[in-house]
């Protein structure tokens, strides 16, 4: 079969645009697109990650709230944690966390729904594992309704996050992304409460377009050192300019007004998704204090004015298990 492809004017424009963007990224690869004074720093806190690392999650959370300079805490609400028995919901642990943060003037970003941060990403109660897609959909919508109704009176909640990286099918033990379901979740949330909706995307493995079309605020992750069973350790060869220009293009294409960094790598990438079983040397190879500081400077230069660090539980674990408090102490001194 013979193909007679003739490029049109549109093809030439797209090609030239890609070339121009690529050249700009190369030229401005180390340019500082951010303003340090305007950056609001936050962190993600995971109750189940504390369990995975055999930590007292209440102690770790109390220490974060009282010792760290974070203005925002993103907190996943784990479905299988609040519904341990069918149709019996217990939000008391999360109320305790939200109340403590409110006392300290810290904003909370609750992550709602089935897919929430930390492996295996989807945290469906085991007693729902055999349900049909239609049945589980109703359970998810009911879950989001109960979560928002439970927490909507907290004035330190400024936005709701619906699911976590919902379109990243290559990561996590989750069903394939259902755009219609995600749209329904967002519409439901907006009917119950008028606060903005945050949707997150992988900074490196996504175009950001799907999330940006649905969100009021787009959150993107930023990872520089990862591990894969097929080729081992891998470092993304991306400069800060990549995130800056990608964000500008996505804003132009979708109209999204705000893009933030919801997950800046500040812990090692877990081999086989199991950080607790990694050797200390492997953890140090993936991320040491010098690389952490480099990641922070990298994020500052990428242009987002809201940045949430990922790995605060691990900093405490390093101190408790190995007596190495340098990560924890470093952040305590930051303003």
C-alpha cells in the first residue's frame, strides 16, 4: 500500500512550535521562573504510610504540625480506613488531624474518593472487591458525599482534591480510568460545596490536559529519581523550564488558571513499592540530603507558587530507626 502524505500548513505550524519550545527549554533550562518569597510550602501526610513504616502516626502528625513550617497539609482520606465494616464510617482520626491543623492555622487539602496517595493507590475495602462497576460507582459517589458533608464545616479547607492522578493507568493497582465517573465525582462535589476542585496529574508521565480540563486547580507531581523493574534506577533529564513551559501551554489550551506542585519528591523512590524493606544504602543512593536540597531548588525554579513535599513520614522514620535526623532537622529550620 502506498501513502501519499502531504503536510499542510497546520502540520508545519505544529512542527515549528515544537521546535521553538524545545529550543526555549534548552536555552532557559536553568532559568529561575519562580519567586521564592511567594512560594507557599506544604506537605502530604499519609496515615497508612506511618503504618507501613511502623510509626505512631499521631505522634508523627503532631510533630509535623508543631515543628514544621508548612502552611498546607494534603491528607488522603483512605476509604478502607474510614469504612472498616460495611456501611459503618468512622471519621474520628481525620477530625482529630483537621482540628489540630486548624488550631495552628494550617490549611488542609483532603484527598477524596477511591484513588488516593500511597500504594496501591486505590484503597477499596476488601468486602467490596467483587462488586460490579455500576455497584462500585454508586459506593464511590456515596463515599464522596459523606466525606464532604463530614468536613465541609472546616474553614481551613480551601479546596477539595478528587482522586489522585486518576488518569495514570500505568501506576497503581486500580481499574482503568473512567473519565465519566471522574466527571460525576467532580460535579457531585460542586453541588455539595462550592470550594474549588483540585485534580492531579503525573508531572512526567502525562500531558496534564485531561486533568486541567476538569479542574479548577491542577496539581502536578515532580520526581527526578525513580526505579523500574525493567531498567532499575532512572533520572529524568528534564530542566525546570520543562514544567514551566508545559504549564503555560496547558493553561493556553485549557483555560486552567492555577497549576501547583502537589508532590515534590523528598523521599527515595521505593523499590517494588516497599520503602520499609529497602536497604539504607539504596535509600541513600536514591535520595540523600544534597539531592533533596537540589530538588527543592529545582522546584523553586519551575514557577509554581504552591509546593507540597512528599516523604515527611520517611524523615521521621530515618531518625527513629537509624538515628539520622538530618532531614527532619533541615526542614525544621526552614521558613
